[in-house]
């Protein structure tokens, strides 16, 4: 009996020590995630100047405007004077490609955001003639004809039929050679 009570006491003490160690380790953990963006006090407030007007689309409900919030990484399609949205497009200036948007009681004039396109690699036109394609493309029926006559079409169809016949014979020969006991 004394051994059992010692064993039970030892186990209880070990569990209590583990719990207290876990509590102290939890207390040392940071309340702020290292993966979260830094909190500059503006995390709860969206910056209305960061909002972008990215595009327009016509739909059955009328014209829709794509509004992008880079802070929230969220895109929203909004109609003209559409209720129930955090954004409200009040005016569409089609000629100048901009809209007047109401956000949190503020009116903003947003121009259509233009895409940023970078320069690609420079290709030497003289080197293009020296390049060899990775794959040979076989043309069946000769070169393409812009305005084929009936004779051109008949020749093309005949060459396609000849190619189909040639491939079928090659396939049949390969199958016959693969079968056991084939005559050689």
C-alpha cells in the first residue's frame, strides 16, 4: 500500500509540475503573431486613399465598377448608387476614365488604374533565322493555300487519306510483330 500512495503522489506531482511549466511557457508566448502585419494603429481603419478603381463591366444589372482595397486584399464589384455596400459609386466620368466614390462618408475621385507593364527580354531579329525549332512539324498535304480551289481541296483530302492509310498499315505491322508466334 505505501508504494501505491507514493506512486500516486509522484504522478500527481509530475502532472502539477508539467501544468505549471506549460502555464509559464504560455505566458512567455507573444500575444502578437510574427506572421501578422505590423500594427501601426491603422489596422482597424481602412485608408480611403489606398482604394483603387480597377475596371468597369456591363451586366444585366447595369454598369459595375471594380473597387480594390489593397489593405484588405479584397475586390468588390459595385453598381452606380448601389445600396448595402461599403463603397458607393456616385458619378462615372467616362471621358476622363474616373469615378467619384463615397467611402465612410468621404467622397474620393479615383482614376482608372493603369496596368504596369515591364519590358520583356530583347530578341535579336538576326538570330531568329538561325534558331532551330525543338520539334519538326510535318505538314500533310503540302503548304496551306489561302483560297483553295476544288482541285486543291481534293488533293488535300487525298493526301490525308493516304497518310491515314500509311499510319494504319504501320500500326497493324507493329501489332503483328508484337504478337507471340508471329511469322518472321
